[in-house]
């Protein structure tokens, strides 16, 4: 795929993508333009921009207004330490002791994600501040609370992705941290549940929109 050299290049390709899949998006909406980016430019992201993206995340709705989210922004040496820790966790999962034995087919993808994470300038680890270790049992009440808080954190992350898109940045929503959960939570030394991470930087690609289910497949009206 050829490199995109300007925001204009990216905007033109997005317009072609929307036309190809039949999306009418006259306002150039970030909802339809957002992509999962796996190639990033070697360009720093200003702290003020990161703060604006996280601030947008915090405007998300949450169950009972608990706002169960916290971010750890990682760059430079701290990012390298986080990713070295993740690599050790993936190696432990693959060769020593599998905490997720039914998910081993995802390890190859996790390794590729790790490569992408090393190339991006900024990683944002996202914590559910009310969550517990996912490898521990829950009673029914705790499970319902966790479901609601996970939904809330998902809305927080989506807001961040959309605001990043509006500001001209690319993102990748990452869940492969699960393969190194114990190692990464020890590295972060924080209370709560590690939900995943967001890779943040300036995109060096503009992928086509992935196939979407037709509306008839995802909705049933009972009016």
C-alpha cells in the first residue's frame, strides 16, 4: 500500500471508501471515517492533543455515572518497558503456562499487535477502576456491575477514537493485552482491571472500510 503524504490524500481516499460502500456522509463524520490504523508516521503527538482526546473520552455516558475509567499514557522508555513486559507475558502464555488455553489461536495476532505498538508514538492503557482480576470468580451482582462498567469504559474509548479522528490522528483499539494480563497489571502497579490499550499517532495509511452487516441483519423492529 503506498504511503499517504498528507491529510488531503487521506481525506480523498476516505471519500472514495464511503462512496464504494454506499455511505451517505455529507458531514464527513468521524463515525464513518474512523479506521483501525496499523501504520503510523514517525511524528510526535503533543501532550495538549492527548489531553483533549482523553477529555472527550470522559464525556461518555456511564452506568450510575460511576465514570469507571482511568488512563495511563505511555511514551518513550515507559512505553518500551510496558511492551517488553507484554512480550514476556505472551511468551509465558505460549510456552510456559496458558491462562487463556482456549484462545491460543490469537497469539500470532497478539505478536503482530505488539510490533505495531512498538512503532506508534503513544500508548494509552485503559483501566476499569471498579474492576477486578478477570481470572477471579464473580457472584451475580458483581458480574452485572462489571458488565455495566465495561460498557461504560467501551463508550469512553469510542469517544477517544472519534475525537482523535476529528483531530487528524489515527488509533488502534487493542485487547491483546489480555495475554499478558498479570505481567502488565504488575508493571502498571494500579488498582482496577486492565481493559486494553489505544495506540495513538498520525496515520501512515488509509485502509478501506471493513465489511459491515446489513441493517436487516442487526435490527428487529417490534413497534
